[in-house]
């Protein structure tokens, strides 16, 4: 009987843990609680973004190659002011730009045009 209770409690605990994973922060709905961003750069070979995510937590990406005029970051949902760092490999220099991302809008992409800065 004691073994049956242990198995039942363990199964219940696993069920609750799985439910927590399914109902966690998740992704933002289109236009709802944060936006994905695409960043325009000219000078930077790599960029890194830091700011508040859809769960209102401070978060940063790793360094991302920015070889094109526009670098999209799918899967990252942001809101509020972002700090976008740029790195130039030839010189070893860093630059910083900023982008304001609305919490909600009709589209789920915000363009951060930092072409003159990064």
C-alpha cells in the first residue's frame, strides 16, 4: 500500500510539473504582449540585444551575426526600450543603439532602424 501511494504521489507531481511547463510564460500572441524585432545595421558584424521580454523579465541574446541590412530575431519577444550593442570585427570596436518596442500593435514585428548608428 505504501509503495502505491509513493507511485501515485510521484505521478501527481509529474502531472503538475508538466502542467506548469504548458502554462508558463510561452510566446506572445501576434501584436499582443511584446514584439519580435528586426534590426537594421551598416557598421556592425554582430549584434546583441538586451531588454524586457514578454514575461517582463530582463533578458539578453547572445551575439548574432548581422551580415544583412536587416537582421530578424524570430522567437525573441520584446517590449519597452531595448539596448542593442554592435561589434565590428575589423576594428574590435563596440557601439550602442536603442529601440523602443511597443507592448502591442497590429503586427508582431518592430523595425529597429539603427543603420546610422550600428
